[in-house]
């Protein structure tokens, strides 16, 4: 339920609750999150927000953890480790694309709080049920997450650029196509690539990535053999 904006009162700094600040931050979104934006959303001064949250970084952590709390990864016990990790990647990508700024938040430092810990523990449990030690599960799920988040962040940046200046992006695409057409080798190769979607390209990327990871780190193999000191 949306919280009503609070009006500034008679020259005094209006008081807001930490929960109200987090809810306002979620409404503002991680992509545009600032103390000033949250204050405007609540109808209070920035000072009122700073009384509850000491910095922009602290605000981002509170809001990011609230956003991440909504993410639940499917764990179908009939799926193999490879199938589970590809599903994990797809669900993480879809979740972050639906919440602009989330991919960049998760990429910077992870986990930052209880929601991140909960997600990582869930992956340790899911991969543990498939024969992986906790440390191997952390390495595998982290590698898959980094790849998925990088893809999502790049797609988000492209879409934001296209929305901000569609003419310029279209001109860049035309220039890229012209560059490909200028090469006989690349033009021939490009002509043989079937039309596809971002989702299918992502699925190919993650299927290949996961296959390589699991071949390198099968259940029972010591991490020291894969990540020597």
C-alpha cells in the first residue's frame, strides 16, 4: 500500500520513520535513489531523512535490501545442478531488469544485509542438496550471479540510452551495421546468424557458462585445485 506524502510543518523538521523512508526509497527506485528524492517523495526536508539515515550509502543499503527481500529463486528438486543454476540466472536477470538500478546495486558489494545473506544461504542449500560443499556452492552461485547481473546491467544501460536519445542510438546501430557490411567475412557470418531475442542469447550464454563451471568444479573437487592460493 502506498504511503501518503508527509507535509512539511510550520518551520520545524518533520519526523519520519525508518520504515517510511525505506518504503519511499523503494517507490523512488534504486536507479534514481538520493536522499533528496526520498525527502521529496515524503514531502519532508532532507534533514528529516538524515536524522534517520546517516548517508546516501546507508539509504541505498536499506532500500536495496528491501528490494532484494522480494526475490525468491525457484528450487525444483527434480532439476540438476546445471538446470538449477540456469534458472537461478534467468530469475535473477528478470528480477533486476524489472527494477532499474538493482543490478548495479547487487554488483557493487554482496551481500550487504539479511536479504542478501538469505539468498546466498538458499543457494548453498540448493546446491548442497545436489552434492556441493558450502564453499563450492558460494563460488558457483556467485560466478553465475555476476555473469547474469553483468548481462542485465548492460541491457538496462542500452535501453536507458535508447529511451533518452533514440535517434542517437539508432544512428549508432546503423553505423555498426554499415561497419559489418563493409567486411566480406563479417557480412557473410552475420547473414547466417538467425534472428533471436535477448532472452535466447542470455540462455545460451548461461547454459555454456554453467556447463563450464560445473565441468571445472564437480561435486567433491576441492576448491584449492580450482582456486590455488
